[in-house]
């Protein structure tokens, strides 16, 4: 079992918080003595505080800069996709 204390500031990780939970992309934005401010990238970016002692079931991967850039490109492209169903009346 891992904890948030193992994650480094300004790094992107693929993690599983619980054994049966989906894989999440997270980035540590800010660190205090006891807590971490974390961005979680799901359908939208969620910002939250986590205790350093909060459990992480598995840290699957630390993403290198190239992988982060690739992901940002994919993310940007998907945000620019127009949803035609919203405008139907």
C-alpha cells in the first residue's frame, strides 16, 4: 500500500486509489507539511486536498514529460470536439 506522501510536486502519475477503482491521472500542485493539493483529471479537472497519509492502492506510473505533452494534446483535441446534440431543438 502506498500513500500520497510518495508523490512529487509538479509530477503526473497514473494511480489506483483502491484495488477496484479505475485508473486516474493525478498531478500534485502544492504540498504542505501534512497535505497535498492534487489535480485529478477525469471528465473535468477536479482539485482537491489529500492528506499525505491517505492510501493509494497502486502507483502505476510516473509520466515523463513527453507522455504528459502527448496527453495534453489528446485532451486539448477532445475538448475542441463540438457536441451537435446540444443545439438540437
